[in-house]
C-alpha cells in the first residue's frame, strides 16, 4: 500500500481487524487507480436514541490529483458492512474517474438528432 492512510474512530473502540480491513480495501482501490494521493477513513457511532439501535457511519475522503472524492455511508449496524458499502461506492467513483482520465467517457448524440432521418 503506497497511499498515505489516516483512520479515525469516533465513539468506536480502535480495532486492528477493522484497520486491516480498511487497508485491504484501500489496496484494491490503488490497483484500480494508482494515482491516489491520500485517504482518510472515519468510522463513527453517532449518539442515537435507543429505538434506532447502534449504527456505524463511515466517511471516506480520497484525494486524487486535482480533486477529492468523498463517500458517506450512514446507519448500518455492522461496521464491516458499512465499510464494504462505502468502499463499493468509492470503487465505483474511482472507476468513473479513471475512465474520464483515459477518455473512455461515453459521448451521447445531441438531443433531436435521433429522429431526424428522412422517411422514404
């Protein structure tokens, strides 16, 4: 893993297993887009009313040259599921960015041109 990583836990006990899970997920993103310059991950358990249960929120800040990609996933009862969902969204956004950088973005025809064929 080459990308500098900062992991913060808010109202959640620090866990080496969660940290390793995050490192593994970041490594996957690095393979997709090696130009990541920094990654900040925050796992928090916000104070909620008892009827809402104990949920985890995950925020991922990915820094790439000239831009920042931010993912927020709220309210899941399992920290690993919350991390998986957040990193899945991050993966999707990184893939979109990689396509844009490579010039693979699809260009749609102009509206109105599709129905202008002459009928014979």
